């Protein structure tokens, strides 16, 4: 097999650039259709192009279309997973965090308070604080690697490659740690009567 690959001509920089220029609009439309967000689609296409260029730019020109489609699909799938987990974990948590009084501009706070129609009752504040404490305790109970992967991916918003580099492990390990962490947290919170 390696003998066959050696016989194939490698793509030149010109061929790689021409391929990327030719596939750019189609890939963008494909990503927009899947992600339903133009900015996210643009990020996905750029990420896929960068990965193709940096990791597979030395492959034969005939292999570029298949490699690019596979990379783009993986990037889009990763973005879907990330968005799903963010909606599940980060969005509810951002509403739980107490506002930092020192960092807020009083005019911004006043405008936000005027625009807010649902004043938070003391009972709601207590529930929010209780839920945040509960979640923090459950995150602290996760195994170290799962907690690290979960926090880097969903709090620090690192992508899988960045998280793998930061943790010194493979991208597959990051995915496994994150999956286990989210399932463990969901089960722990459900057992306490909290549904996210």
C-alpha cells in the first residue's frame, strides 16, 4: 500500500490553493445549512481548510476532496456537540451565576434592571444559589481527567485539539472524558431531582 502512495504525485501548493478556492463556497453553504449560523459556518469552513492544509497538504491532489469533506463533517459534528452541551450546561449555569457588583457599570446595571420584566424573588435567588452549589459539588466529584476536560471544553471554550494539547492526551481521550463527565453530571443532578 505504501508503494502505491509513493507513486501518486503529491499536491503542490498551487493545487491545494486552487482546490480550497474551488470548494470554499460549496463548503460554506453546506456548513450554513447544517449549523444554521453563518458565523459558525464560516468558522467551521476555515477550521476544516486549516486542518486540511496543515495535516494533509502533502497528500496527492486526488485525495483532497474526500479528505476535506471528512474533515468538514467532523468539524461540523464537533460544533453540534459543543452547542448541544453548551445549551445543556453553560446556558442554565450562566443564569445561575451571581453578578459581580464591582465590575458592573451602574448605568448598564440600571438599564438591565429596567429592561428586565421578571424581577427575581428571594426564593428564586436562593434556588439559583443552591443549584449552583450543587453543580459545583458534582463537578468537584468528577475524576480529575473528566473534570479537567469538561471545564476546558465547556467553560474555557477550547476546541478538542486545544484541550488535547493542554491535557497532553489524544483528541479521542478528550471526547471520552467529556462524554463521561456530562453523563455523570446529568445522572447525579437527575438523582437529586434537577432536570436540565
